[in-house]
């Protein structure tokens, strides 16, 4: 555990560096926004394209894996929704809290960290987690909130969801990478080096951007943030792990990577959605801040278990 903690500490130290730079005013919010955009649209996209261009869909697609992760996440999603409704929160707030319970920071934290710590064999599993998060859970919150406000789920809502998916650079880069892979052609050396250089900026850039964005978040309603952090860091990996190992018989290593990805802290894009729709952004802010702090220990513990 200590050895793994020492391996994960540099990643979280980069997050802390970004937090300190932003908290001291050295890295203003505008700079954070542009750094995030660079990582999201360029560096991380280059990394995902490079990964997928060197894989085939048959190497990545695993239906037992997809079912275990999707159903485990849905179980936690429903539990978080029920808890919110019992507390007399509306359907929209319940959807936002449920999103906190199942959407981890796979793109900015999981892809670079798990690929480095667990090796390239972990990449297909991380990609599947990212795909289920984007296609299933990120669509659910849009459908629930807009459907609740409009009183029905209209074709326009589904069109908005589809447009958002098709314009997401992570989905586009993976799709283009697999399309290239299907041709059977190797990437030319200059292209490969270009992608290596650009992708190399994704890990420090993403981690620094996470920390800088946390500096603008405040911790309020710690009891709710504590519950959501517990759901995300403990219940989510536990639920998908039970299904992966005991029900769907997922490959042990792939199942371990799934559990590690499920144990990541609440993703920053949940806050973006909450702020966009005006639904409990401060609550999400607190959950992101608290879960990220606690994940230093919980993620290290999960990775220690996976590697053992």
C-alpha cells in the first residue's frame, strides 16, 4: 500500500501544484479555462487517438465488462436518486447527485494515471469505462433535467444529447483512431512522434488543470458532500466489482482496472452541467473537492489491490 501511495503521490502532487498556483492568483481562472480546453481538445484527444489507432475494436469490446460496469453504476445511480428524493430534493437535484455518485474523473485523471501505473494493458478497460460514462450516464442527466422541465422527453432533447456526444472530442478521437486501426495501416513515424509529443502534455496538463479548477470550488454542505464522496469512492467500485467478479466473470485484470476507474473522484464536468442547468452547483463543487482529497488514499488502496 505504501509503495503504491508513493507512486500515486506525484499525480496528486501535480493536482496540488495547480491548486496552489490558482489559489495564490498566479494562475487565474481564465488561464485554467484555456489550459483545460487545450488538454480536452488537443493533448488528451491525441492520447486517445494514439491508443485506439493501435488497437482493434475486438480487443476493446467486452460485453461482460460493459454489463458489469453499466449495471453496477445504475445500481448506485438509483440508490443516490432514492436518497435525494427521501431528503425531499426534486428530480433535477436527484439527477445531479446521482451523477456525482457514478461519474469519475476518467478523462483527466483516469486515462493518464491508470495507463502509467497499470500499463498499456489497462487502456481497453479505461476506454470502455469512458465510453459507458459518456454514452449512458452523461446522457441520463440531460434527459432527466430537460424532460422534467418540459414535462416530456421530446425528439429535440434526444437530438441535443446526440449532438453533444458527436461533438465530444474524446468520442471523436477514439472513433477516428479505431477507424484508422481498421485500415490495417501503421501510423507514419512523423505522425506517431507528433502524437507522442502532444499526448505527453496530457498528463501534467490535465492534473494541473484539475488542481487549478478545484481552487475556485468551495466546501459547503459537507454532510451531503460526504455522502456523495462515499458513494463515488466506495459504493461505486464495490458495486461494479461485485458484478464483475461474481456475476459476469470479467477477466480479473480488466475487472481490477474497472474497479480502479470506478473509484476515481467526482468528475469536473458534473459541475459544468450543474452550473449550466442551474441545479445545485455548490453541492457538486463540495463533492468534487472532498472526493478528490479523500481519493489520495482510496485510489491508492484500490490500485494496490489491483496490482497485487
